[in-house]
C-alpha cells in the first residue's frame, strides 16, 4: 500500500522586517476609550510615538491629544491630522499621521515621512512611464531638423566648391541655405530644451508664470506622439496672460500625464484638444479627445501590475491638488478638466 505523503505545515505569514518598506508603511494602532483616553496600543504605535512603557505612552498622549483636539480631530474638523513631534530621547523629530476611525474608537498612526517618500517615488516612476511612452516619437521628430541641416550643409558646400556663389543670384541662394540652417537649428534647440525640461528638475520650485507657456510647450512635446497616432494637436489659448503660482517642473508632469491618458482613447484622424481659459480667478484647462473614444482612468487610483505600479493619473491629481487646484473627469469620455488659482487672486 502506498504510503501517504505528509505535507509540510504552512509557514506563518512573514512579518514586515525592521527597516523594510512594508515595515516603514505599517500603521500603529491605538484603541481609545470614550472621552479619548488610551485603552491599548500595539507595538508599532509605541515605536512611532517613541514610548517604551505604558507610563511613557500616557505622558506622550497627554501632550499629543490636545494638539489633535485643537485641529478638530474629534469634532467637526479634520478626520486625519499630521503632526510634527519633537525628539524625545528615543526617536528623532518625526512627522506622524493620525487617522481617526470606527466612530472615534480607533486611531491609526503612520509615519508621514515614509508615505511622502513613497509618493515622491511614485511620482518619479509615473514620469518615467510617460516619458518612455513619448520618447520614440520625440526622437523621430528631432531627426527631421537634423536631416534638413545636413541636406542644406551639403548643398551649401557644393555651391561654395563650384564657385556658384559668384554667379548672378548665387549669393542670395547661399544666404537662403544659411537661413534654413538657422531656422532648423532653432527648431532643434527649442524641441530639445522642452524635452529636457520635462526630465531635469531645473524648475523644481514655486514661481509665478504664464500657464499659456506650459500649454504651448506641451503642444510642442506631443507633436511627435500625436502624429504617430495619426491624430491632430489643437490648442486654444486666451490672448491675455494666465498667471499661476506653481512648480513648473511638477505641473508639466501633471499635464503630460493627463494628456497621454486622454490621447490613448483618440481614434485615427481625431484630435487631442487643449483649451485654456481664465474664469474669474481660476485658470480652467480642458484636455479632451475628439471625437470621444474609450473612457480614460476615471477614479485616479493606483493600479498594480507585474510590470510595476501604474499611477500617472493619480500622480497628476496629487500634484494639482498640492497646488490648491483640482482635476476631474468631465461629463463626456476622454476629457479632463483642470483648475488652478490665478496668481493675482490667490489668497
């Protein structure tokens, strides 16, 4: 008789190791009694608050609780509060996020710094995805002015070598070749500068700028990808400036992500339309595919795949809301609407 095969016992779920990403993102748990007193705290909550004993926890809570109450955590104020806590001899100064749940009986505590770092990494990975998507078409477009310059240099060299410049009208022809070289060089320089600006954080600071500039640069950057998809790029900009106080580097990323999301659903011979307006103190921007195609991501959620985390639209919303703006999916498919405060009315 065949012997039964004994299965190995299932291993216990692995706990997050100290110093790991999962460990840094793991929340602590405080159970609260009616009135806000501490009932119990798990090991992670003790670690985040920098406490070694129950007495130490009570002392720390007596300092933290009034600050949370002042922010309205148990009232009509915020249900999620971030506080900066000073060093206490056991931990360095840290920023903690307090999230009230279960009708005030459960308080989740997280390392706000770790969450912010993860959000920054997510933003960078989203930028890399979008740049990877457009780079082949951009590179193809950059070859056009280079080829034109090579062609005109060869013709100019031939006219100089043959002495045709001395013939009637020869000098004018040579000057035309030189002007073409200048125009193509300027075109190449502009397109390269716009592409590099989306990669390099040289503008990674808040400044007051004309939002029309960013939209114009976006249109130039997307010329190649739009043409490759056999659609058109249409922009409609106001005559007057639309000043906004933003981080140029980040807002460029946000508009690129939304444009590519809208472009993904535009059928052949359609168009990607970008329209900017100043609506009484709010800069209003519409990015839409025409005719409407499949619905782009509408929930702004992060998606996970074997190829990695997919979050360009999520990153776009985080960037814009961080600038006191908003982004929403419009009433029809393949359209996003963005709002930002106009600088002259801000505050």
